[in-house]
């Protein structure tokens, strides 16, 4: 029988649809992340990125997590911000979450 194209998910679809994500495909695959997980993480990431700039600022992170700015929250943010740009890009976001979630494994 035929495939219902509206419901079928093509492998790597998220990478075809989003150039931002596609640039880090090999890194996400090395982490053994499934496409569906990358898609879900991107959905969360874009909700946190309130101004749609493509990166998360300290203020956006604090507002999303409903936290106050203090030394601890600034340090947590700086750990996630690998390149010290003052903002977290999607790759940094994914890797920070992956590191946290796999810490005890």
C-alpha cells in the first residue's frame, strides 16, 4: 500500500528543514541523539529565545526558569556559554543538556 506523505517522517527531516540545526548534525549524531529528540530540544530552545534572535541571553534563560540573577545563575549560564559570547546558541544548549543528563552514566 502507499504511504501517507502528510504523516510519514523522513529520516533527517529536521536537518533538511532547518539550516541552523543542520550545521551541527554530525555533532548531534556523535552524541547519539535521535532526530525526534533534536526536534523537541529545538522547540524548547525557541520558546526560551523570546526575541527570536537565534540565541538565548542570560535574561531569557532566567525568565524562562523563573530565577533571579545572582552569582550562581550567572556561573551556570557561563558554563553553558562555551564560546563566551554572552549568549547560548542551539549547539551549546544541546551539549550542556546532554552533559547534564549523562553525567552519572
